[in-house]
């Protein structure tokens, strides 16, 4: 084996904005599998906004990555060797192998992928954790009904794009919010949302109101910040807000104040946060349902691929700033 | 008939704090019933925080009281005459007759009260709209489970006192929040909550944390403001917050910012507002269930009675400032 194990380690915890200085790239010898483990060669590593939380020591729903440890993340890999006999060399698998070229992980925790059924990277995006997140937030919390207005922020992203398509299948009128004319055009033309509003426009709040002449009945929150402030006054009585994330605020050293909550009573609103891993059934339901839509050509997605692990830190910083365009994936060269 | 019809009219819309200057007391001749109406002599008029919303022209779930119109509100009355024949003279009824001594109202909208079954004023409080509000918020939103910690603010009030007792019957450990040592003593000793924390104490937030050593699993919000700010950091993962009202903020001319909502995702919180009239079934369920508890001596309540309609404006201003102690009722002299 001639390739080194390139690995991206957490060097320091960011106080505010994440930058390359918080990471360290090292080249080591590939690991040797211990009993029960398979040796993997990662092909694609997923970059997702939740990883910002793992970089902080603040209390959250998962333990932070330790300083000096490899950054966590899901990957699509090929098996180099599996002494347990579960997998053959060259098999494609999905696992949580981190930002590194090689990893030795428990073979029992890997899921085999069929490259003939769907492109393997869909297991990281549209049919994977992000798509399943969209499925849970839309069907269990936002609960759009036919004829209602459903709004989703980060609409060109890995979660938002799927959320809007699911809501559209449920009969809602879907309005996306995305950053910049290019993303908005993609959301309208490729994803097929009837409207998409550019949150970078100076008159964004007015445009959003114009795009939602009958108000907003459900909102899928990925962004927070100024987008959230524009959405809240438009919420109708009995509106539901699914809180998936607030990526615009992940780099804030101090949390900004939120909206006054009196409107919750006046309008009988429901605001509910969720984390996809609390919904294990969805990990069986969504790949089956979404996989069928994908094969019919009825589910669209876009990937934003970055070449080389050494470029993962900058790509991740860009993800938090909205510079990605579609599901961000690092191709491990 | 020698008594005048004393009436309290809305004179001006308050911009901030409500005071007597926003009301006008007039004495007029009693009305004559039109076809379908009964003439009532009000005995008890209910004062409730929601009436603050009716004084404002701001968009809300109900139309505002017009300037120069009588203040709205429920009352317990005796029938003077009912040309429709539904009720006899002297019958006790519950209706929405407003802040006035006499009213002529559609007889079909009145509910007959049995003074032998429960004190008639319970129809305005513990078994009426406030008690039913508690029932809905606890059983449909806060959903306390045995062994969990349930917190309720305005715990000595008409809604809060009942909410805590219902949560206690559901097996939760109930912690009240009330203003001042006298109210806290009542909540502990009379209502039987194991803990009650005085929100006027300078170290209120620390005391609340100490009273909730395992955090807060569900919260019944009546108050907002500083109480809300102390409660939010203590919410556990998967906590539910029933937003019934935010009386501490009703007089605010400008809404204060609320909490940052990132915790909704991190802790998978549910915040949900409600208005009791959206839950018609509860108006049948709660008087039956609560009435049985009351007859067993298992449901406690306290009334704060004010004599004379002319004192209603000051009493109402006191209600918004937390100066009442129990369900506030005006005895119509």
C-alpha cells in the first residue's frame, strides 16, 4: 500500500468563525484493523453543518470531537480488507469513518451499498442523513397540508431541497429561500419550487411577503438570523415551524436574541426542534420512499464536490457561510 | 326597577400600562330585551388577563372592544326576565354579559348553573374558562409524565393553580412560580405543590434551578419576561412548553426580544401556544372531571373578590401587575 492516510484533525476550538487554522492535515500510515474491524479506503466524505457543533466544547446532543482527534463524519468507502468476512475487497459501504483516507472500523456498523441501485454518494445526501432529516421535519413536524404555503430556507441545500420536494408531493405550495440568484434559479427550475426568494436581496422581507400572499402555514428552519426574522411575522394562525438548524448563527460567539414569543399564543404556533437520529424508523422509511422517487426521476438533487481532503477545512468554512451549492461532498483523492 | 345599569366602557386604547384613565363608568337605564333575548342582572363579572388584548387595536385572535363600548367579559348572572321562556326569574346563568350590571343577551347562548352542585362563581374560575385553559395546556401540550418535573408560572392564579394540580394528578413533580412569599406559601400549603419559587426574590433564577435539580421537562407559561428567561436554560431535552400567556409583557408598548431558538434543535424542544376556545371538547370534559375532583375536596382554588363594578378598572390594572391573589372576580353590587 503506497498511499498515506491523510487525516484532518481538530487543532483548536473556534470561538466564532471557523477557519483553516482550526484544523490540521497530517499524513500517517494506514491503521491495521483490530478484531471485528474492517479496513476502509474512503472515497467520499460528507460535510454537514452539524459538524460545527462537534467542534465546540459546549454541551450539546453529542460529545465534541477531542482536540487532536480526527474530524467526525459519514463517508462512502470501499473495503480494503475485512477479516470478519462480512464484506469483500472493493465492496462499497456507508460508515462513520471521519475526515481521513483510511479507517479501521467495526465491520458490523457498516451498511453495504449497491452502486447499481443509486449513485453511491446519494447515501450521504438525498437518500442519506440529510434527506432523512428533511423527511422527519416535514412529515412529523411541519405537516404541510394541500393548498397550504410551506417555506423552507437553505432551499438549494442538501436538506432544504429535499424538504421542499416532499412538501410539494404533499400538496403544499412551496416557497424556497436561498442565497443568490443562481441558487434561486436552480430551486425554481431544477427542483421545481414555484417560488424562491433570494435572502441576499436588500428588500428580502418584502419579497418574501410578496411570495407568500396568503401567509406561511409551515416553515422548515435551516438558517436562523435575518431569514428567521423575516419569516416569523408572516406565520399564519396554527403555523408549524420545524427547527432543523440555524446555520447562519453557528459561528456566533454569543447567541443573538430571538423573536418575542407572544405570537405563539396569539397565533397558536408550534415551534419544534428535532434531530434525525431520534427517529430511527425514518432511516428505513425514507431511503425506500425517496429511492423510488429517485428512480422515477421525481426527486432532484445537486452535489457540490470538492477534490482532496486537504481542501475540506476551507470547504467546511464555506458551507457555514453558504458558499456551497448543493450537498457538499469531499472526494478523497 | 330602581337600580341603574352601571357600565364600564373602554374610553381609550392604552399604549403601555393600563390605568383607570382608559375606562369610563356610566350609569344608564337597563336595556330592554329584544326578541330572543333575556334580561340579566349580573352578580359576578370575571376579570382575566386576555382582556388586555381586547383593549388594543392590534391584530389578534379576537376583534378588539370598540372605543365607547362596554368591556367584554364572562359573568354569572340571575335572570330578571326571559320572554323566550327558557329561564325563570332568579335562575343562575353563565354568559358573556360584559362589565355591566344589566344586560340583554340571546337566551340561547346562556348556560344554566346549579348553585347546589358547586358555588356559582366556580363557573368563572376553577371549572370555567380558566380551569379549562389549564386542562388543555397541561393535557394536550405540556403532557407531563410521572416522575417528570412540571413548572407553572402564576401558580397561585386562576389558571396556574389548576394547571399544577392537574399535572400533580398526572404524576409529575410540580414546581410553582409566584410573586411574593404569601402567594408561595398558599401554593405550597393550600394547593399542595411540593415547591414554589418567588420570582420577586433577587436570586430567583438560582432558586428556581435549586428547586428543579433534575431540570424542567414541561413548563406552563403564563408570565413571560424575566420568569421565562429563568426557565428556558433549565429545560431538559424533549421538554414541552405550553404557551398560555405572557402577562408580564401585556403592557409593553414594544415587544422585548425572546430567547435565541437554537436550543430548540439542540434540546429538541416543543414550544406551542394555544387558546382554549379552539378546544371545544375540553369545555365538556373539564367541568365534568374537575367538578368531581372539587366535590371530593381534591381540587383547591382561591378567589379574589372586588366589590362594585366601579372598582373593576383598578382591579384589572392590578391583575396585569400581579396584585390579585387567586381568581379575580368583581361582585356586582
